C-alpha cells in the first residue's frame, strides 16, 4: 500500500499564485458551472422518474393482489438511499464547488466537497447492492427451476461479496478515516483510483451476470415468439445500467486527484445516472398490471361508437331449464339460502337494429359519412323464484 496520498496536493493547489486571492470564490453557495448544472438537472429528472416508477410498482402490487415481499422492501430502501445520494450530489455542487478548478475555491470548499464525496461512495455502493439483491430475489420468486435457483444464489453471494468489499475499501483505504477529507493530518492512503476502478469493473461483471440469469428460462417458456421477444426486451432493458456502468468506469480512470473538484463532475453525473436507471429498470418486469390497464382502456375506447337514427327492437323471451350453479344472493336470510328458492333462470334476448353513422378513427376514412346498419343483441338473465 502506497503511503503517498493522492489528495495531498489539493489543498496546497488552492494557493496557486497564478490565481489572485481576490478572484477565488468566498461565498458559501458556489456559482453553478456547466458540469454542476448537469448534475443538478439529472438529479431532478431522476428524482421524478424514480418516484413515478415506485408509485406504479406499488400500484401494480396492489392491483395484482400480491403480498409485500422482501424484494419490495429492499427496493424501497434503495430508493430512499438514492434520494440521499441526490442530496449529497447537490451538496457537492452547491457548497463544494464541483465543476470549478481547485484554484478557484477556498480550502473549506474542498473540505466540504471531500466529505460529501465520502458519503456518496457509501450510498452508491449500498443502494446498487440493494437493487441487485432485490432483482435476484424477484427472479427466484418468478422462476422455479432448480438449476436456475443455484445460479441465482451464486450470483447473490457474488453481489453480497461486492458490497462487503466496497464497504471495506471505503473504511480501510485511508487511515485514519479523517484523511479522506482532512489531508493535513498524518497517515497513509492506498491507490484510490486503482481500487475504485477495480470495484467498478467487478460491478459491471456482476450486472452482466444478473442480466444473463433469466434469459435461458425465458427462452424455454411456452409462449408465442412475439410475447417471448417482448419479455426478453423487458428484462434486457437493464443493459442501460450496464452502459452507464462502463461510462462511469471510464470517468474514474480519467479522474485527476490534483484537481478533483473539476474532474469529479463527470464521475458524479454518470454514477448517479447508473443508480437511478438501475432503480427504474428493476421495476419494469413488475409493471404488467399498468400496461394491461392502459391497453384495456385504449381498446375499449377504440371499440366504442356512437350513432344517431332509428332503433328497432325485436324481443324474444325463452325459459332456461338449466341452472347456472351460482346465484347472487341479496341477503343472508334463510329464504335466500334455501336451495329450493334458488330457482330457474329466465333469459330474455333482445335484438337491436341501429341505423347511424360509424365514428371516424382515421383521417383518411372516406366512408365515415355513410349510413351504417348495425345489428347487435343482448341477453338478460333473470331468476324466477320457486322454479327449479
């Protein structure tokens, strides 16, 4: 482990003689830069997107009648931690000066920044770990194959090991821990860039493993190919998280600790996007009740039509001698519960002939003005007491 602390030059560089002391920022709230504005904008957008997905996920849970499971609790915990991550990002930008060069800031700006960075690293590792564990438990609940469960458990152990190793690196790479933000004290620090890059690479491998888990099971499902392709696409949306993980890794490799307020802007932006997209993607497979509701409403609207004209009604009544086996009871009285009073059912079938205009669904429908004759029918079933 190297005894050279990569951040030792940060505070000293704020005394850069090429930048007059009068030109350095002295306010508590640091003016926004282009890099800082992108972090703020991404945080606001991801806040509303994750909140919407969370609301839809739990609405779907209630709609489907499924009980609240462990994976739902882990997901909710990850969402709360993500909002903490966004708050820490805002602190890095507004009071830490992210996006500015270190020579433009005061020493206490940089100390605030490094404290926020230390908190962000913990929040990032824990919330990503919770999302991964939640996704794995969801897959175990969906698929029952024995070999799949073994692979999922192995991936779960790998994920827990990644979280544990990330936490240990955060705690142990700099001793004492205060060196992470107070570089003036004596101590030792390891190669932080190499450590964080290695953990980011392991994170990408872990995400790739989770993405590949359900694919063999989906391919074996007995369903039409079009539905199978849609299902694969839903589970494969997680590749977005993988892409942002790769970009995040490249930003870590390019990180310059001698000017960390300026170079950490890209790392912070891509890390926040990766975590936010992971939350959104993990909810997609559970939102089928939402899609079913939307499509059913749209389908019902497309089949509705209104017409004006004359309605001719032909009525025909017939008696059914076959009981349905189920009768809706108005009360729990003895009379209603008696088998003999369930009675037979009488079916009344009415035929309606309507003359009117068919609604226009397309602008190029040339026949929308023509009169249409539509024949519909309905059956009204009634119960006759005392008859079996």
